[in-house]
């Protein structure tokens, strides 16, 4: 199972699409590792610098409709090779979300007011996330502030995560 803990990268915008996650010009690469330096390269967001902000991140908190655009798996792969295995947001493009779980990663949906509270409390601070999958609980911490947030994922998505993705799940069950 992948690691779902780490420093949080806050991306304060809705509708971040797959071309902003991994630009189409890199889709000819033949390994996942080749995608690593290009994650979020074309994302224009005030105060965000992919050259420095991604390196220490282990999780992303964002707004609504994350991963919209094309259905390619390259977007989750680009996160995976950068050791970012969890995205927490208000909503996702359906295919992006399922691609995350199919890769053994998590795309967790939280209510807009919870996301707003996370941004208000933690954005701009060195924030860490600890994920307790067994209890379905997130713990966010920064500068003496703590917030525990319960989350839900389907039993099937949990099984994919625990198996390390679709291939591991299929090997175990078929």
C-alpha cells in the first residue's frame, strides 16, 4: 500500500485539468519516471512554483472539478512518481478519480465547507497530513493547529488502495 502522509500542497483553484497536471506534449514518454519533472508545469496559480513547491509535497488539497479534461492515466502517474498519492478536494472528474484509485492512490471528496476550512486554517503554512485508512480519518497539523477530519471511500476503492491498485486487486481476486 502506498503512503498517504506528508506535507500538503494547497492548490486554490477549481477546474484544474489534466493538461495542467501533465502537459500533453509529454505523453509520448515511455516510462512513468520520465513524467516526474513536468508535474503541474503549466499550472498558472498565483504564488505557485512547480520547481520548488512540488518537491516536498506528499498530498494535495484543492477545490472542485479536479482532473477535468482528458481521461488519460498520465495525470495520476505524474503524481505517483512525485510521491503524491492523495488528492483531497470538493469534486473530481469521474475518470480522473477512478484512475487514481486504479493506481492504488486516493482521490477523496470532502464537503466544500470542509475544504474552505482547510484553506482558511492551513494554506500558506507548512502543513502535514496523516491519513488513518483503518479509521477513515485525516489529521492536518501546522504551527500548533490541528484538525481531524473523517472521510469516506467506497469499499471497492478501499480494496483497490489496499491492493496497491487494480493490477494487485485483480491478481488477488481473479
